[in-house]
């Protein structure tokens, strides 16, 4: 079956009632026939029927061994990082999400886990920076927000040669765009709050692993730490995934149109989008992705925070917000919002300029989105526009 058909029909009909919509099993515990004899469910922290539908669904979409649902993307990340012990090292993509940077540098560093940041879009640098203590290579591909592309298949070969786990955050792509486990990854992470749920009404995280040993360890971490996804959020995420094919195809098409238009605008310095032939690793994206994604970032020729904030304050259809992946278009200014916790020198070394603006392209008409950006960019010629607030 084609992907769209397989996705829809891999969501089961409820065997008990025949309900075509997945039931919300809002129960903390389950009655047992006798001690240890049950229908596969004992206590919802350990397992829940609604959450299991979602976990099986994401596992099938990623073609993994097992899937796990968490209360947030960061809870999912936390469960994966707890595979490590004192003295272990992580090689992480340098252009990383601010929340992960905080977890690496202000939480797990206290437990003696070291992180080495590397430009993983250059495979030679990955190989050159492996140490005897490297236990995980941590990729985001594409990265957020500069959309760097790493060659997952090539890096997976390096990881296997050195007995290192390859973890890929697939949030920006979803399994409909790329399947990291098929490309050789051991673990895939999703912030399901974004494209998977798709309607900016859920906080959820997912993990998919490629073997039983990892499944046993993640299941243990999920149960003992308790950062589980509730039945209602699991149901909302399943419902969102039902329309993922339709939403994502439209969003990716819109993103390509918007990126192409931005590339020709006289006020724009750089456009970060893997679908453009000018992108450094466009050839890799073309090889490992079905689409090029629905996020577009760009920087200004006059690279300063004031001009960037003038633009993000001026859009009407693009809503100023921290998140991405919903049906409504959003934008943000990473240097003062999602990535403000990352030191300025580190941000700039990773290629994140002060004027960088991140767009989460939705399902609106592409022409309307372009007109919205056009009128906002015109504000650069009108200093008396909206009041500018510089965030610290």
C-alpha cells in the first residue's frame, strides 16, 4: 500500500466496541483476573491502550522495533539521555535546539556527561571528533533554525564502526519526509507537538528504537521516570496524524514557494531551505528526504536584531510564536526567543545570525503568505513602524 493508505489503515478499529475513532481510555488502573493475569494493562504509567495505539503507529511509520509516548519532546529526550552514565560523551550537532542545549549543558553535565558540538553536516568532522568515550552521535537533520543537513546514512556507518548509538531528532521532517531508522539510526525522537499532532493543541514526545535491547531500556526509563503521555494527548496526536499526509504535502509545497520568493528579495541576505539548489547539502536532502520540509529561515542584508524584530512584529498571517508545525503559519526570531539561552558567540559560530527569522509555513494560500512577508519587509524602509522591543 502507498504511505497515505497505510497510515490511515494502521490505526486500528476498537475490538471491544467497533469504534472507528480510537477510544480514550481515561483510566489510571485496570482490573486483573488474578495477580499477574490481565489483558496487557495494569497501570497507565506503565502502559495505556490509547497511548499504545500511538506508540505502535509511530513505530510503524518509522519502521522501527518499538515506540514510546512521553509528556513532551524534552521528556522523550530525557529518557534517551538516561541511557548514558558518568564519563560518557555525546557528539551533538552544533546548530541545536535551545532546549536540548540546556539539557546538555545545564543538567546532564552535572552528572559527568560531556557534550562535544560538531558541524555534522560535514561527515569528515564527525569522524575526526570521535573519542574513546563517545557513546551517542546526536543529529538534528534538518537543524532548527538554519536547516543544515547531515548525511544520516554515512554517519550511521561511522557510528556502527565505532559501536556508537546514532540518535536522530526527526521532528522537522516526520517519517513521511525521511525515515532515519531505515537510513541506519538506532533511535528517533519526535516532538509530536509539531507536525505530527499538527494543530498546536498538544504537548507530546515520541521515541522509536530499532531493537529489543534499546526498547527494554527506554521502556524502563519511561516507566520509572514517569514522564508519560496522557490518554487524551495520545488521542489528539493520533487524530492529528490521520491528516499528516494532506497537511505536510501542502506545507512543503508552500515552503518551497516562499523560499524561492525570499531568495530573490533585495533585503534578504541568505535563505536557509534544503529545497533550494544553493543549499550546501541540497544533494543529500534530495537523496534522503521525500520532501524538503515546511520550515524556512532567512537573514537580512542589514544583519541586526532591531530590523528582524521590526519584521516579525509586522506580519499579519504569520503569527509570532515559539513553536512550529501547525496548520497556521508562524514565525519567530530565534536569537531572542527559542535560542536565547544559547550564548551569542556559540550561536554565531553555528551560523545563527542576529537577523535570522524562522518561518513555520502553514496550509494557507502561498500567494497570501508571500504578500504578508512582502508588506512586513517593506517596514524596513519605514523606521516609524511598530514599537521595537529588544529582549535581553
